[in-house]
């Protein structure tokens, strides 16, 4: 004799056990620390030797904008160094990008 089931007739997907741990996995933490170590590597050219890489928060504070605004500008071409989930910014490159953006809008308005 067949037992009656309270389950609907459609098949149920298998349950995937959830991890009890929250937050980043040890692997992603390891990649992030490797990325940070990579930022302290030897610079590619001597002119860049003294310049540090800024975090999104540091750049936002310097420019007096929100970190979200920085993210939106990345989609428009703001120079960024992406190392996995870690983003870093070089202030001279960001300022040069802003100058180019300003020059292109200023010449567009005067025409």
C-alpha cells in the first residue's frame, strides 16, 4: 500500500546545506590580503615611487563626495586598479581624468 504524501505533485529541489559561517570565506580573505601585499610591490616607474594608492573611502573624503558617487564614476571611466574585490585609486590619475572631463565639457559648452 502506498503512503499518502502531503507534498505537492511537483518534484522538490534538493536542499543545499547552509554554512554556519557568515562573511567572507578564508579564500576570499586570502585573496584580499594578497592584493594588499601586491599594492606595496615595486612601482613600475621611478616617477610613481612616492605616490600611494587610495581606497574608495579615502578618495571620496579627498574629493568630498560619497563612496557611491565614486562607484558611479568608475562606469564613466574613472581610472581604477581592480584586484579582485579590492579597488585602489592613484590621486594623480584621478585628477588628470577630472581635468580631461572638465575640458571636454567646457569646450562643448562654448561651441
